[in-house]
C-alpha cells in the first residue's frame, strides 16, 4: 500500500490530472481516515477494556483493512473518488487494529524486556512486509513470468496478495495469544458504553496530571506525524519530481529490508543512552533528511534518503511504543493505548493535509515536503521537556 498505491493513484486513478492536485487528494484522503480513527479510538479502547473484547475488535478491523486492500483490484482507470474511499477504509481498518494490537504489548512482555519485544515486533514487520513487497516488485518488473498481462495488472494483484498476507499472518495472534479475563462480570452494551465514556474522562484527567506522560504525548503528536507522513507521501513526492516508478519502488524496498536489522540495532544502541535520547536522535535524522529531500534532484539521492530513513524509522516507532507502555497502568493498557494511537492519528490528520495544501497553493511539491520540518522541530522541543519514563506514574501536584 505504501509502495504501489501512491503511484497507482497518481498515474492510473488520476490519469491526466495535475500532479499537485493528485497529491492534494491523496493527502486529504489520508487525513480524513486518520480523523475517523482519532474520533473512534478512545471509545473503542475503553469499551474493549470494559468488555474484555480487544481480540474481537482486532479481528474485525483486521478483516476490514485486508478486504479493503484486496478490493482495489477492481478499480477502473480514471476513477479517483472510489479508490480514495476504499484506500481510506483500509487505513481505518489498519490503524484501528493497531489500537488493540499495541495494547497486547504488556501482556506478552515483561518490563525489562519491553523495548526488546517492541523492537522485535517492528523489525519482523519490516521483514515480512519486505518479503511480500519483493515478490510484488518482481511481479511488476516481469509480469509475463507470473502469467500477468502487464504492470497494471501486477499492481492490482499485489493488492490482493497484501490482503491475503495480512490475514494469514494475523492468525497466530488470534489462536495463540490469550486476552487476560476481567475479574468482574461484563456489563450490558449500554452500561459498557456509559462506563467507557466515564473511564475516558477519568483517563484523560490522569494523563493531564502526569507531567512526563503529558509532554511525551505532545512530542509524539508532532514527530510521529512527520514520520507517518513521510511513509505515506514519499512515493507520491518522488513521482511528482519525475523519478521513474522502478526507482521509487526500489527505494521503498531498500527501506523495508534496511528497517529489519536496523530496528533491532537502533534499540540495542539506545539501551546505553536511554529510549528518549534514542528517539531524539531519530528525530534529528528525520529533520536533516527533510531538508535534503526538499533540495534533491536525482534518483540516487532518493535511494540514499530511503536508506537513511530505513535506519531510524522502525527504531523511532518501536521505542516510542515501548517507552509509552512503561508510563501507563498495565490494567488500563487498551484505554491508555487508545490515547497513544489517537494522538498519532490526530497528528496524521495534519501532516498529509499540510503537505498537500502547501504543494497545491505553492505550486511546488518541494515546499510541501519542507513543511514537515516544523513537525520534527516542535516534536523535539516537547520531547526535551519529557522524561525517560522513570517516575512517569507520579501525578503532578
């Protein structure tokens, strides 16, 4: 979805459309999906904690995301609204599923192994995604060898394989990971919803009183917005600069496979300096690459930037998740992680839209990508004011 859909959307779905307009449409679609998740995530997380149904919600949203991804196979050329709607549905399924997936981290790890387990999860995600994407790239480059009519059909089939891959590798979690039961009897639907809303207000009050957690969430809001926007818009930006599809796809494949070992190495190196400083180093690298990206003019630079992003992308994501997990009450993990994810999703409302709007009104995709620098700088400012997770449970006076 990150590699093929932006190209598919720009050249196939928006055939004959100005590059800045297609970038705007893609950015607004991503932002709208993120807004939907941001609105729903806190209620869903609280309800799942109350009813002990995290795994059911995870299964439902996984099914939505996988089926929506596969449904892109049926999109005709020149249709931009329907594929945007389907893509948005896939994003909603993926990001809502992450709320419940992330909340299982305290269930499958101990405090002392939290950073390692989180990093291993992200690194294996890069490996699994890279293997499938590598196969899909071969399908795209040599469609005849796979019995396909051409590159367009290869891209469409890749959406189907992504949906199937997603479902297949979700099965171990559904069958072998147990959800801890509640000590009290589950409430009725209406009582659970009402209780969820009360819990949300109480959780928000707790977050506002936890100084280090509050500043960390503010930092995360900004810097993860930049990280996620780079992931979603990088290929679209490269296409707007006139780089060939082969170069863009190869660069993203580099990011996937570099991200596998780098996430583990990044986490290991951060053990000496602490997760907060590790995240800060990653933000600094993102800021520098953003400046370089706004000035690049050749495909080899895109390769280098993709490689650099691969070195830190998974590390920043994994350390953010594991650091947050150490700062929240384990008994309310889904509820607190719903806020963690809502911050990320509300932030992702801003990033893609910011890139799209700046690109559209400035007439330059370079200005759009440079606008992301602001997100990384503000994120770094609030991260400096947060702690390293130690003593984060202390309520501010």
